[in-house]
């Protein structure tokens, strides 16, 4: 009788041989499979997140923008590109006034008269003779009406160091005075509230050499007569 056979049990209940049943429980293969699947899912999510980060930092967001998800910059077209004659000519007026005529006064120019509507007195405040007459003749050729021609008064005689002074009534500041300034862009502009009538004075100073060239004066006068520019809008970013 084997040592594994309990006492009193023999016959068909007797255990023989050197092999006996294992007492270890069966492996649970189902639980192991679930753990493997869960680990695979976690690794997959982590890999997808890593790819997304790489896509963001390497500029891969263009696809989303092209699809309409991102924002786009909307810029208003320039006056020349939009085909608006008024806006284009207004820009030219601003450029011309700033570059060639010196007619900017800090306020808008009013109704611009034509040279034929402006009467100009020409006075010489220098020691050089004949300047008043030659200057008056040139202004007359350019369409201006000529009033008095002669030497400047004691108030200005030999006291004007610049190219000249343009003097007129207060009402001429933004009307006829800028028009005359196109002919001598470097001259100083002044107004006198006590003056009556629309006549202007051109007082020639020691720095005078000649009037502004007729081509530049015509260009400045054309720009001055053009419509004023409208308020422009900048770049607007829309989503």
C-alpha cells in the first residue's frame, strides 16, 4: 500500500504509482487577454497624441485652415486696385500737396479757385531791381490776374530773409492762398484779419531765385484741385 493511501482504504481506492494530481489552480487566460488589450489601447492613444503634438509644432495646421476651421486675414483693397477713381485721385492729391507744393495747413482745403479768379500784388523786398516785374509777368503767363507791382512797404522792405511771403485775408487760408503757394512752394504763408477783399500779396524775399517750375506748379495745382481722400480702413482679421 502506498503512503498516499489513507488507512482503512484499500482495494480500488488505493493510490498507486509515483504520479499524483497537481493542487495549483488553473490559469485565468481571459483576464490576461484583457490586460494585453488595455495596454495596447493606452499605447495607441499615447502615440496618436504624440503625432498631434508633432503636427502642431511643425506647422501642419494648414489643412485645418484650408478647410475653413482657422482664421483668415481680410485686407481692404487699395484705391487703385478697387477701381475707385475718387479714392485714387484723393490719394494723389495728398501726395502732391505733401511733396511739391507745401500747401498743407493742418486743415482741409476748401473750394479751390482757379488762377484766373485770383488777383496778386507783387512786391519786391530785396535790393535787386526788376524782380517784382519779371515775377508778375511770369504769374500772368500762368493765368493769374496781376494787381499792383512795385517795392515792398517799410514793414517788409529788406526784412524778408526767405524766398518770400504770401499774404492774404483770413478767408484765403484754405482757398486762394494754397493756389498761389503752388507757384512758390517755399514761401511763408500769412493771413491778416484786417485785410478786406480777396487780393493776395506776393512779397519777394532775399532767398528768392525763381518761381517753382511751371511743370511742378501745374502738377501741384492739379493735385490740390482733386477730390480729397476718404477715410481708409486698415486690415481686419475675420474668423
